[in-house]
């Protein structure tokens, strides 16, 4: 086991950031809710469902003028005690033959850290390439587009899915994220036991705006893949740590259910907007305490371990798993549902 884990670390770290260290850590589920303080601030409740991890100050409104997650959160569902950022994505659903929907459970990606210890959630990476400048308080951004239905409009080197034919957490599958046979669409072969979703964020910033009306125009990609990004374009001169989300959707119970899995070849997996892989997206609200993220990048802090030079501390899985927030929208999100929890738009 030890050997397998070590081999996975070496292989994975090699594939992702050949030149050095990166943060890579697990986050467990904070809440699953129709709330989106980035795209729909103040709206109760948003059109589609999200799964959210990170600091527990996550709320319907997180106005940077008066809401600093770094200081307002009293716990975080992510590995590092000092990281009160919020990270979220849409939720994947399985649509059974009879038309009912079921939320697809998430598992932590064991891989380099060995075991599936977190309760749902996802893994987060901060991948440096050369000297990076950490995000400033109030910084936020969006990757992907929740309304897009055209897979050709998605940058497949940055947002993709991979079929895992095993649920063995010690088996590393394939090459670099968003390469090879990875697809923009959600794979739906019946031998896929887990589906890994990868969302890589832009790593170049205009150096001025903490956000922008579309939550994208203040940042830019510089290439594709999880290498930390290439040289930044002149209008976006500030190199950021490259953020990557890795979500493991456990579809094993659905592919095993012959009565529920569609036999007409249709894709039963959809995100919570009612659109498949074309609409995969991730949201980020920065919330590291003080200059800890900058120090972590500058001092080559690695993976999910304590790093004294940056003053960052790894919590036990039991501690971060215990950081949760009650769902606010009054509706079921688990069990078999007659329809996606899409809501009826803004409600009083
Ligand atoms: C969320 O916002 C509501 C309304 O502004 C407020 O009452 C509540 O205390 C906030 N919760 C957290 C955890 O900040
Ligand atoms: C995936 O789901 C199956 C069926 O619910 C469960 O038995 C299994 O433990 C889950 N796998 C992981 C790796 O969590
Ligand atoms: C639809 O199929 C699922 C899976 O077989 C089953 O559990 C559920 O009860 C069915 N829903 C209805 C409304 O029949």
C-alpha cells in the first residue's frame, strides 16, 4: 500500500508539474445548495444546484466590500486550516430509464494521498509555474459556462472528463489531465465506474480587477493542461497559481442497475442545469488567510502537508469533514427525484 501510494505520488506529481511542487489537497462537502454568490449574488435560490466546499462563511451574498471569507469563516471543509476559500461546481445527476433523477455521489480522489478519507467534495490543486502572484482578498473567477450546449466551444485542454473503469483509489489512470482520450462530454460507457471531472482555471490576471461582469474577463488562459500555464499575454501580465478542480463522480451503482440504465444509447448523465459536459463549470472565491498562499507558493510547499515556512497546517480528515453548512433552499436533493431541482427562478 505504502509503495503504491508513493508510486502514485511520483507519477502524478511528475505528470502534473514536472518542474516542482504544488499544493494538492482534499476538500469534503460543505453543502449542496441552489446558491451562487458569484454569478447570482443575493438570489434565493439560483436556477441550478451546486456542490460547494471550503470556508463556512459561504452564503447567498458574499460582497467583497464586507465579506472576507478568510476572517468570517470559523471552519473549512478543505485540508488546510488557513484556506477559507470557496470552490464549487454544478452537480452531476443520473437520469434513469423511467425519467427519475438521482444525484451522483462524489468521492475523494485517493491517488497521491492514498485513501478516500473525505466525505464527498473534490480535490483542489494550486500549480505554480515560475514566480506566481497569489490572489488578492476579494478575488473571484469562473471557468466554463453553465449555459453552453456546444461541446466544440469548450477548451478541451482545460475542462474535461475521464472514464475510470475501477473504483480502486490506488490506481492512477492515464496521462496528464485533459489529454489523450479525455472528453468534453461526460463519458457514459457502462464500464465506467467513476467519472473524473477536471476543471482548470485561467492562470493570468490583468493585475487590476478582482472580478469582472462575466467573472472571466479579468483573467486569461495561457495554453492548456495542468502545467501551471505558459507565458502570460501582455494584457494579463500577472502569473497566478493555476487552480485545478478534480471531482470524482461515483457512477458504479448506476451502471450496475440494468433496470435503470438506458438501453437506447442515450447519455444518462447530466449536470444540474440539464446540460451535459458542454456546460461543466467551476467557481472560485479566494479566502486564504493573510499571505499564506503567497508564502506557500514561494516556499514550494507540497501537496497536502504542513508547511512551516508558509504557516499552513493540514487538518485531519475528521476535522475538515466536520465542517458543513445546512442547505438553505428547502427542497430534496437526494434520493430519486421526479425532476432536476431547477427551481422556478428568483423567489421571495
Ligand atoms: C448569511 O447571510 C444571512 C443574511 O444576510 C445572515 O443572516 C447569516 O448570518 C449569514 N451566514 C453566514 C454563515 O455568514
Ligand atoms: C461507490 O458507490 C458504491 C455504490 O454505492 C459504493 O459501494 C462504493 O463504496 C463507492 N466507491 C467509493 C470509492 O466510494
Ligand atoms: C425509477 O427508477 C429507479 C431506479 O430503478 C427507482 O428506484 C425509482 O423508484 C423509479 N421511480 C419511479 C417514479 O418509478
